[in-house]
C-alpha cells in the first residue's frame, strides 16, 4: 500500500517519493549504462549517486572558495613581465641565471 501511495516510513518520519519521467538521448543513455555496469548499480542507484556527487560538489564550492575557483572558467593571473608570452624563453633564462 505504501508503494502505491509513494510514501515510505524512514525513522518514524514519512518521506514523500517523487516520480520523474525522463528521456535521454543516445549519448546519455550510453553513459548511464556505463555507470550502471562499472558501479554495479541499477538505474535508480546510478541516478541517485550521480545527483549526490553533484550535490556534494556544489556544497563544497559554497564553503571552499578555492574549489569554487577551480570549477570556474577562470584560468589564472599573476604578477610578472607584461611580455611573458612573447619572450617567455628569454625571461626564463634570465630568471634561471638569477637563481643560480
């Protein structure tokens, strides 16, 4: 009866279950099948674990500025020579001589 209603008992709390009807294109259907095979999971477990992984990533970004920066499209910046790209080999040689 609980299955019909979509409600389960969990530690004396009632939890409503959500039903989703999704359509995957061939690429994502293959990726899901691969995840299922490699992780030995059924469809529901594979989707739940994927959602959990993404959820954890987003939560980590929220609390860890470095993680958020690593996930961004920002490449980087630093203080240095303005012509580094054009003269990188010469600049490295000069810097190496200074350290030696």
